[in-house]
């Protein structure tokens, strides 16, 4: 099993203990997604020391004020490190009222170009910004050739086809276990099996509300996903692992 999106840096984890717990749960791989350059560096360090730990280097839309020529150069260097399997998380987040949208667009477009240049897929964070995310992706389509992931997909199934047509993979996590998760459940059921991935978004969105999430919870996500899609959990785990290998060749040591 694979956790394609989790955060360790700055979250107070006992990393070796957390990874031991993850492996005991049968989760063999985790991709640590980064929101800032400092956290990307921390994830690169953990990845270099630990088997099965990979990372994505990128600046989160809510941290777009740190996006500039220097940080792009530093991210580019990190993308060349072993263990870096994606650029991310990048995207648009309009949740907060003081959002500097043009700055987010600039950072999103710039990091899509970076991913294309270094030959890596992107991990996309999109919150309350579906229309603009689609607009940027359509405009940047010639640069999406290395693949894209919509992480923690939160929009309705009506929009799913628009993202799938752009070649997107879609990952779901603990939200599927929430009582009010109708939208995510419907989208998860509607997603073609060959585009489906599993994530925790640790430390957020634990399937056990109020608890700190961890990659060791991936079997809970897999079981719930299998239940709502009406298939065998082991079968689903195998399929989503294959999908992860296809989208992130770096997981197999290939770039
Ligand atoms: Zn995240």
C-alpha cells in the first residue's frame, strides 16, 4: 500500500517510530508533500535516510509569498535529488478571504513549468478554486506531460470528468470515512479504477476524527474505499499501487 500524500516536516512526529508503525501496517511507501522550501529540504533529508520514503518538492498556494527566482532554483536542485518523485504540493487555495490570487496563479504556473523542465509529475492542492484550477491546467496543458494528481479531491463528481480529461489521477483519504462525506464518496465511486490513489494528508483529516493522522492509517482508507466501490480490499490495494507506480516512476527508481 502507498500513501501518496503526507506531511512530516514541522508536525512534531517521531519519524522513525511513525515509519515503523507504517511498515507494520503494510504500507510500504509514502510520498512526503511539501508546502515550503524549508519543509521540502527536511523531507529530502528524511527520504535520503529511510527506505520507502519519497518526497515532492514545492510551494503550497497559501505560501505563495515565498515563491521567487531563488526558491525556484532551490526547488529545482531538490528535484534532482534521489527520492524526489513529484513537484508539489502546488495549486490554488481561495479558502481565506485575503488570498492574493494573481500571486497564487504565478506560483502555480511557474511550478508547472518547473515540473515539465525536470520531468516530474505534479501534486495539486485545490480548495474552493475549481474553475480557476481547471483554467490554469487547460492553459498549461502542453506542460502536463509528466502527469498530475488532484490530492484530497473535494469537488463534486460533476467536475471529475474535466480533471480526468486533462489526464489527472485522483487521490482520496480519511474524508471518505466522515459522516458528511457524500460528495467525496460519490466522486470516489465515479473515479475510474486506473486513476485512483490513496493518501492520508497526515497530520490532517484522520479517519478517526480528532486524532493526528499518520501513514499507518492507509489500510483504513483502502478498506473504506473498497467498501464503497464494492470490491475486494486486497485487489484495490494492488491496483492503487500500480497506479502510483505509473504516475510516479520515481517510486520504482525510474525517472
Ligand atoms: Zn497536503
